[in-house]
């Protein structure tokens, strides 16, 4: 039962994490804490639900074993939340929620509260040593395992529990932690592979701008929204005299010009809250797709990008290359 419940919690956690990440991008949430709000609410809700279930089963003496199983899950959820969430604010909220829950059971004394917060901090700070733990992933499990075993021995001293029951609860806790960590390890590995494939499929390998296929797909999708009362702006530009740059300085210098121009245009678009809307549509040709944008805003954005390119100074093998670009903008509105 611990395995299935732990897997269910982790799967739901991963789903909410994905949705939360997409909302963060859409709403331009830059802070880590703001990006984790959905996850914090989910983990805290899980802890509260488990505490209510534990209180309910505690009243049924014939089912006290269920109470200890639920308490075990509460430990696992707390540990997993501390390990996966990244901001200090997230840690304080989750640990605080757990402290209130354990205090309500009468098992959390002032000394145990200090130990509880310190132990949670040890688990939380594991993320600061990511490179070391990535090389030795099995060590991720050691601090939570040691702390969890210590927690159960502490409960053993203050709560009625037989020796066999203590061993069973410790074993269940370790199984739950192992399942969660293995699930998370394989999930992260799959996400890394998927992210790499997505990068290769959707983005131009040289400049990092989105490629022609994504331009075609995104433009079709945004154009379909115009009929629902939204406007759509399209900005196109190309680097002036790019063939001369290649002929004079070489193709490596030409590549450097393309990468530098893409970088400054992306930075300019980010400064006006327009992210991931730059596309490379040809050799030195680019496009920018702006949804819900007036012609005045499109022209203003184009001028900003054009000015940024004019100020650009590309250095390559002792040469300093200045470039310009020709821009055009239009707006579709029905």
C-alpha cells in the first residue's frame, strides 16, 4: 500500500509541477517561490488531508495500524516536499504546516520541534550539493533515511508501540522513500531526454531561435485566434549585406554575426515581456510573432530591436564588425 500511495503522490506532484511551470511562464513569474506556489499548496493540502485521516483512524482502536501507516505517509510527504521544492519560503511553509500538524497530536515538544526543523533543513539543503549528489545519486537517500529512522525511534519512546511494529513502520518509511526517489530519478532522466529532443526539434542549432517549422505552426495557431477578436503582429527582418560579410570575413564570422544578432534581439524582446517569439526563417532572415499587439506596439518593438542590432559590435579574429538590419511590421485584425 505504501508503494502505490507513494507513487500516486509522486505522479500527482509531477503533474502539478508541470502545470505550475507552464503557468509561471505564461504569467511571467520570475521568483522561485512564486513558481512553486501551486506545489506548496498541493504538499500542504496532502499533509492536512493525511492528518485528518490519521485523526479519524485514531478513534477506531481496531484500526490503529492504519493510523501509523498514515503517519508514515505524512513523514514521507514532508521529506519529499523538502527535497523537491527549492525556495526557502517553500521550506518554511511546509515545515511550519508539518509542525502544526505534529503539535496537534501532542507528540511535538519544544526540543523535538528544534530537532524537526533542523532535520528538515538538512534534507532541504541537499539541493545545494547537486553536482556531488548527481555523481552519487544513492546518497540522496541517506539523510532522509537516517532522519526518518530517528523520528520513528523518538515516537517509539513516547507512543505505545511493540518492537515488531517499530520495525514494520521503519521498513514502510524506507520503502516509501525509495519508491519516491527512484520515481523522481527516472522522471528527471526522462524529462532531460525529452527537453533535449524538444530543443533539437523546435530550435535552430546555430542561433537558438525557433526554427521554420515552429514559426509555421505558431503563426497558424495565433492566426486562428484572430477571428476571436485578438490581434496578431508579425515583424520580419534580415541582416543587411550578409553575403558581403561572409565573403569578406568568412562564414565563421557570418555565424558569429547571426548568433550575436539573435542574442541581442532576444534580450530586447525579453525586456518588453515578449519571450520565445523569435524565429529564424532563413539564412539571415528572422521573424517575430506577437499576439495581442497593436501596430504601434509592433513598430516600437521593431525599432527597439533595430537599434539594438545597430549598437552591436561583433568581434571575430581581430575584426570588429558592425551590422544593420531591415525591419518590416504588419498587424492582422478581423
